[in-house]
């Protein structure tokens, strides 16, 4: 089965020098590819892609608690016969500094028949 997915992630961090990290996890697949857009300030966005689960895409800054920034991750996968759950993973770029996912975050998966 083929599926497309998207996640919209409003966030802020404790301090402007801390960024957001996004990654994807899930069940066994034949192919997975995704791209994340992560703001590193109110005027700059990094864009990076991955072709494997648990590939961390890292924003290296933010506006701290000054503002709410919007990150997103979009992609597709081709699953084999195994089942599983697709999970968005979000964390702080810096272990000792928090990144907060804010209310209004959402995601969806759209299945396409083979």
C-alpha cells in the first residue's frame, strides 16, 4: 500500500539558540521519503529530506519563547505486507533545553490503493 502523510507542528523553545528536531518512525516499509521545513527564526527556514526512518532533521535555532513558529513534515511511503504505526518524533536540538509542541499540532495519513 502507498500512503502520503503530513504533519503540522507549532512550537517554541526556551531560548533562541535552541532548535527543533523532527524525525519519523513506523512499521516495516519498502520505501519512505520525507521532507521537513523547520523555522530557525521568524525569517529563516531550513529544508531537508530523508529516505529512512529515524533520520533526524534539525533546526539549529528559533525565536525562543518570543513567538510561535510552524514546522511541517511531508512525505510518502510504500509499505510491504507488515503493519505498523507511523509516528512523528519531535525533540529539542539541545538536550538540556526544552522545545515545546504547542496546541494545534496535527497530522494526517492518506492511503492510496495500489
